[in-house]
C-alpha cells in the first residue's frame, strides 16, 4: 500500500466518524483506529402533528392500488464503505428519488471509496419507495441505501 491510499483511508475514517477501518490488498492488511470523543450532542426536538381534514372523505379506488406491502420490500444495501453520492455531480439531478421506476442495471447512486467512484446499480426492476441515506453521508458496508418494490 502506498501513502496516498493510507491518507484516503484516514479521510474516510475521519469524515464518517468511524472508530476503526481495516483494508487488505493481497497479503497486506492495514488497520487504522482512533478514539472517538464522547461529547453528548443535544438535538432540538420539534414535534410535528399531522393536520386532520375538517371533513371526512371517501377513499379513492386508486388508493388501494398504491398501498405498499412493507413485508415485500427489497433492500438495496451498500457493498462497500465510502461516501454516498445521489448524483453524478453536485449540480446534477439525483439518479433516483422516491417514486422513481428503475430497471435492472440502472445506476442508483455512487459510493466513493479511496478516490474511486463505484456505481451502485439496480439488481432488479422496481420502484424506489424510500431513500435511507443523505447525499454526502458515509455509507457503511451492508447499510440499507434504498428500499424498493
């Protein structure tokens, strides 16, 4: 391994708030660890209450067709650790969003690892029902990126 790859690993470690990262190339392995500070973070909590309609309405017949069976969703998981990018460039439209119809082989996102851009593609046809990560966040190995049916 060269020093540039080690620096890139350190950047992923720091940017993701990870405590350790381990990578291997052939017979060589490197593990980088750091101690995380345990400063408590307070987040402001603002409750959001849904507004109820003043009059009751009859459900649409089409509404029953749009229901999602959450037991039959397919999870698209990250195959590697790296920075998640929803689009090919900062000013470009995201590859997919909630409601996007995708075909097998369509690009869903990019995961950057050690300065390499890895396209994550759909393994089946379907529709995106949830995007589980924000642009620029660190994706962990096996982390759910999308849910689709």
